[in-house]
């Protein structure tokens, strides 16, 4: 586990892919800039030509809220996987989502700053809270739980 400060890249895309099963076009993390035993901070740049923007509110493109949540979930998966808490042959999956609040629309060309905190581990479940922000403004804040499911 790297305990480096915010700003420097702790995990690049290849290192993220080594930890979680997500791949393009459904990998919503570009880099991890901070990783501790209980917190991860990551970024995702949203290019103006991202395909999802073509059909989600054409003429007023907005990133779907479900994808904001997915970016937070993936950061949580990186946090859990980096700690070595996922048994061999298993992958982290979301089992619960609570207290989700959307506060700001996310538009083409913006960069998500994603932060997830591990609040508690209980048995085979992880309880986390997270948020995704743009320029210091929270776009979504939520709580969620994960468990390890059999891969395949």
C-alpha cells in the first residue's frame, strides 16, 4: 500500500487494471493519486467526445448519474483490492447503495475527483462512503457495501 500524498500518481491505469476486472469502455478511473489503508483518491478525465455524451441529453450532454456512482464503486474496489482483502478467484461487487445525493451535473471535458473511505469491515463485507467532485464541487455523495463474489 502506498501512502503518498495527493497530486502524484500512485497507480496508473495499468496498475488499476491489475487490481480490478474493469476495462475500456467501462473503466471509470484514469489514475489513483492517494492510497492508504482506509482511503483512495482517484481521477477520471471525461473527454468531450466520450460516446455516452452523444446520446445522454443530446445538445446538453450530461454524464449519467449511474456512471458517477460506478466511478466511486470502482475506486472502492481498488481500495479493497490494494489491501489484499479479496480472496483468490473472487471479485468485489456492490451489494448495497444508500444515501445517494446528486448535487451537480457533470459535463464533457470535466475531470472527476473521486474519494472513497472504508468505514467498516464486517465478516465478508466492506462498508464504504464516497463522493465524486468537479473543481471542488460535489457531484455525488453516497454510501455503499461490497462483498467478494466468485469470478466467472
